[in-house]
C-alpha cells in the first residue's frame, strides 16, 4: 500500500515562521565547520578551554554517587539536589530565601525561553523587549506570533507603566546583552522593576553572560533587587530569572535553570513535560558535582582572562581596519561587539554576502529585529577565535566592506 504524501508538509503559519527565522542559527553553526572559514557569527565559547578533565572526574563521581538513578528518567522539575543548590545560590545573592519550589531545571536557558512562550504568549500578545533582541528569544516565540515594543530603559522618559500594563511580559538581558554587549546600570534595573510591579506585568530576566565580567561590576540582578525589597516569605514576585552553565563551564551539559514564583514554576514544569518529559539526569548529576566542588569558580577566571584578551584584539584590529565605516563601544563583558555603521551606504544584510565570499561571517543586525529592518549594525563574536584568527577575520571583513562599497558606486 502506497503512502500518501501530504500536499503541504507544514501548516501555513509554521511555514511563515520558517521563512522569517531563515534558519540563521543553522547557517552559523555550519559555517564553523569549514576550516578555511573564519566565523565571528555564533555565540560560542572557546572549546580549547573546556575543563574536560574536571568533567570526566565529575562524571565518574556522579555515577558512583547516583548509580543507575543518573541514567533514569527523572523528575520533570529536575534533580532535587541541584535545584536546592541553585536555590541556595540565588538566596545568597538576593538576601531572600528561595527553595527548590522556585527552581526548574531546563535544557539550557534556551528551553526556559521556549517554555515561557508556551505558558504566557497567545497570538497577538505584546512583549516589551530590550532592542535589539536576542535572536534565540525571537525564534522561540515566533510560532506564538506576538508583537513587540522596544523597551526604553530611561526612568523619566522611557517605557511607561501604562504601556507595561498592557504587555504580557517584559524581556531583558541586562548583563552584557546579546547582541549589543551593553551593561544596564543598577538604577535603570531598579526603575524598570518598580514599573513592572506597578503595572502587574511579568519581567523575564535572561542572564547567561553574568560570569563573563571583564571590567567593573555587574551590579545585582533584577530578581535580587526585588528579593531585597520584600525579603520575607515565599517568593511570589513577577521576575522570571534564567541562568545557565553553558557560558561558565560548557554548553554540552545543556543545564540551565529558571527561578520564579512557585505557581509559575509549576506552570512551566507542565509545559516542559510535553516538551521532553525530563532533562538528562546524568548531565544534571555531573553539573551538581562540578558546582559542589567549586569547579565553576575555579574555571571562570581563566576563561575571563582569555576572553578579555580576545575582546581587546578584536577591537584593536577593528580600529585599524574598520574604523572608517563602523563605530562601537568596547563591551565590559559577554561575548560580542556591536558594530554600528558610520557610512550611510552600508547595509549589513548586503555586506554579509560579500563577507561570505571572503570566507568570514558576522551576524547582520536585522536578525535581532522582530521586523527585520535593522540593517545598520552587526554583531561580531570574539570568544571563539584566538587573537591572530580574529585579526585575520577583521582583515577579511575590511576587504569585503571595500568590495561592497565599490560595487555600490
């Protein structure tokens, strides 16, 4: 009996989503495979610094400690001991008691974003988001078809309470934002929190880059600020906080967490159950061993030192090769430099094609715009490549820019 082939493989709405997302993450991951290609596109840590010996030791200890339990399906919410560890960590930072009821373990922080979309977003709902916005969040929520408003952080003239009152939630990456690398001042975080509280609006705080601090101090998280405002009782506030080990240890563990009020955690856990049943108990057990042994605290200073050197190398090379056409702020942490065009003729979507011909890649600004209209900027990653490779990548990008501008005159 012959199988019938559907006339259309996916629903029209999902087809539109595929078209809009343009498989951009798949493209950037694939580019990194070509040894002759220099990709400054992906938001990837440097693999040569992964603590493989420490992870191997932690894996051995995790199996000895948990036995076959580490190889089973686990609780939807995650390994209780690891949830407790994260809760105690957040409690120390905020001065307020969080418990395992406030913690959901996820497959990286990215799954937390996906679950938030499933729980909170209906078609047409409005999200007030930091602009430009992390492409992973846009991709996670695009199937839900929300609309976006750019978040203005300024306390006096910025996004007002009335505007927040009609939004489903606020989305922000206050520490070394992806894509801009910007660090939001504590005063602006406090002002936004107060507006969210007055408006009765959820506030999603995505914090994957917190450990990658090169210069100065990050200041307290928005979750911690709220914890200090109301230090007593079970946390029932509007902040939904996302963290991960992907940047501070390795992405391959795929261990992240969401911290929120207990009812929100319960709702997200139900959504997670239909996504993957449960996260890997083995990688959670390994993560617990690493954290309890202080491996994260020992590892982070080393990668920060290397990443700072790479940031400086990229910015120095860009000053010599690209300063005529682009400007940027040196990021105090994170993984990216956000380059803005000085030249009115430079469209970074069009420039991207010339860059590929020179075997170098960046991420055009339009990827971080829900309307795909931001074509006057680009995101450049510095963590993945050694300084000498970054210098060559910038030289190739300068060559691509010259060819692009020549072609337009």
